[in-house]
C-alpha cells in the first residue's frame, strides 16, 4: 500500500474541492479533510498540502467571473484571494490543532537547483517543527512565460524537491478509466500504471469532467515527473468526505508507479548538472566522516579550487586528489575560502551572518563509484 508506506506525502487539492459551482465554500468538506490530515500526522508522516483556490476565492470576494479575467487582473485577484484561502484553512484546521504555514513558489524555485535546495530545507524545518506547509503558486508575481500555470505540475515539482514518497492529486474523478465512464458502462478504473504509453495519453486527453485549470493532461504530465523522481503518484476522488481515509481503506484510485528509485533519481538530479564548477580538497578526518555518511563541514576542507556559487555542482577530492564524491555546495567558493579549516561554530563570526554549518549536506552528495 503506497500511501501507508510513505513517510513524506504531498496532497494537492483543486479549487473545485474548496468552492462549488455556485461559488459556495465547501467548508464541511475541508473540515473532514482536516481529519484526514490529523490522522496522517498521527501516523507520523511529513505532510505538504498544495492548494489551489486563490483566484477562485479572490473572484468570489470581488464578485468577478473567473472566465473573463485578464492576466494582470488575475494576479491582483490571486493576491486578494490567497489570504482568503489561508484564512479558510486556518479557520478550519486550527480547532483540530493542526499548525499551518504558507509557501508561495514561482517556477524558478523548483527549476533552479540552489533555490530548490533552499525550499527543501525549509520544508524539512517545517516538518521538524510539526507544521504543515500549504503551497500555492505565487500567482501574483508569475506571468504566463514563467508560470507552472496549474497546480498538478507544481505539486509534482514540490514532491520532487521535497524528496516525497508519494503525491496524491485529489480531483473530481476516481482516477483514469479504460474508457470514458460517462459514455461507456464497461469503463474500468485503471488501478496501476507502470508505463505512460500512448493508450494512457489518449485516454487522458479525451477525459472530461475535471473543472480545474489542468484537467487530466497536466495530471499525466505530473505523473511523468513523479515517475522519474522515484515518487508514487495517485489520482483520486477528492469530492467524497475523508478522501484520504478512503485511499487508505479502499485504494480506489489510479496509482502511477515510479520508474527509478528515489535515491537513484536524486543522485541523477545531482550528478546530471552541467560539468562541476570547482573542487574541494578535504583532509583524512573529513574523508572518514563522509565515508560513514556524514555531511562535509568547513573544518575538514583544506583547499578550494575554481569559482562557484551556492548550489553549484562541485567535486570533492581527498588529499591525494582522488575524486571521492560530488555534491551541491551550500556556500560560494569565496565563502569557503574564508571558512575552510574553521570549526562550524565560528562560521557566522567570520562571514558576518548566520548560516548553516554543512558546506555540502549529505543529502546533496553522491559518492563516485
Ligand atoms: N494557483 C491557482 C490558484 O490558486 C490555481 C491553479 C490550478 O487550478 O491548478 O487559484
């Protein structure tokens, strides 16, 4: 059971689950959904909710019709609607003692490695504080060229950068059917998809009945991203009460299985970047620490070569200049020159600002085999 086995879970809810066709807020549904979230928290899972609804709630407040909105106006509407959205979540989730935070992302935040790493750390810190981040696209800033445009793909990127084990797209359909269930009684729910072949693509593009921005097409795009990130993804019906409980109990949804392991996907993501920008030469003590799976600290660095920025891909060499690993640097080369050989608790004094102590975090490092 994919959800049960997952530690980090991303759940995406579309606007149509929060606000109905008559523009009435589905507060009762949200309150049932909050019970689902509480239950997952009790199961000790790390949770992220990706929620649409900023534009829909902004339109409701301003009494506007979503269909006639121009982009520049929709940005203002999203800005107005986003706090409506968060107020709604807060109102419903607070009585259940679920602590919430908000993260608004733009496309570059997940596409640029350095920003993606920052976002990942923020998610991790929120998990350890016991807060559930609610993510949406930063619609007030994003214009069409730099937009995800739909929260399905945004959610799959969030799942990728947060290293999630599963993503659940709550929709207004049960999942992907072999034929259109509205037209054909023989239509069957496809329970598991290993390969997104032509057949699935055709079914998906034909599918109707989804009101969100994306429809089934963007859900399939999201599934492709998940498959290559080692993340399980489900399309499930969110319209029912307690949709997550329903997945845990009946598993009545379509699961897309990953094509690679999570570890392999992350390694590939780290290694796949353009050629390394620099090198760090480390001492024997640091080498031992890295061999036992620890992060690289400034104290163990003897020398830095090359010019690089935060998030750049660099090589880690031992004292004999043999390459041991590659990783993403949390500091610039200039900063490392200042802090090399220095104990972590002196770093902020030297740099003049507080920063993390790992120069390359163990999660951002891949040993060269
Ligand atoms: N980010 C948009 C909003 O909050 C929704 C995008 C979508 O429906 O996928 O209104």
